[in-house]
């Protein structure tokens, strides 16, 4: 099952800041996934202007 969350950029950064305090091996996949999705969404938004 996958979940979809809508967060502001600042809220997403808070999540990432909290995650990076954990051991790398336990959070690396989640951090990468968040960063990839954020990058994709930024590109879509930048392309529309």
C-alpha cells in the first residue's frame, strides 16, 4: 500500500531533517524517495511557467 501526503516545502524539509538524524542505513531509501518525488514535482511546476 502506498500513501500520498501533501506537505509544504518547509514541512517536507522538517521531515527530512528528522530522518537524517537516524542511522543512514535505516532511512536512506525513504530520504531518496522523498527527494526524487520533490525534484519531479519541482520540474513539472517549473516547466509550466
